[in-house]
C-alpha cells in the first residue's frame, strides 16, 4: 500500500512540472566576443533549440528554456550571434518574459 501511495504521489508531482531545453545561464558569461567559437558555445550551452542562418554569413543560435511548475511559467530565450568568421559576436540577447 505504501508503495502504491509513493507511485501515485510521484506521478502527481511530475505531472505538475515540465522542463524544456534547460541551459545554464551562468555559462553565458564564459562567451568571449571575437574569441569563442560556435563549437565552444555549443559545448558551454548545449545544442541550440534552433539555428537561423543569414545571407551575410551570420548565424543565430537560439536557446529556449521553459519550465512549468504547477501552473507557474519561467521562460528564457537566448540568442547568440556567430559572425562569418565563426566567432561569437559581442552582442547577444537574453529575454526573460513575464
């Protein structure tokens, strides 16, 4: 009976919590503009959620993170621009909508 209760409780808790594509925001500080390569960005943050390539050679690595915990949402989006020479650009954006 106790085992059944534990299974039911665990299922209920997990049903109220969902995480999509988590990335460690503290690793963003380790991106050195003009030095860090695309491969190093992927090593630091993991594979991007999506990638946009532009005709001028720029590549935008898009990292999305969403966590829903019993109806409370936390969402973040990080865009890292890679220049045509393969290095991270000085500017990147982090959005944390509320």
